[in-house]
C-alpha cells in the first residue's frame, strides 16, 4: 500500500494467514515494516494488516 494513503479512507481486499478473503473499509493510521495499522470502519476497532496479504486497495471518495 502506498504511503500516500496515510489518513485516507480505503477499501481493501485482504487475504489473512488462513486464506480467508475479506473486503474491508479502513482508515489508514500507519504503514511500517510491512504492517498496516488502521481503524476498521465496520467494527470501529483498530486492526493490523500484513501488506503481503493485501490483494487490492482503492481510496474511498467522500463528499463534502
């Protein structure tokens, strides 16, 4: 995930270590050492994602 997405709302498709694929909406807090720290918008809880598990990402457009 590009560092330019820090602070952005992003939709991701992610594969966890067990092979389960999920689609999530997150707000990126930090990217460091192959790990993405973010808030999951559905659950409202902080999450950690491995960059290697990231299958796709795109910014979410917000309206003012």
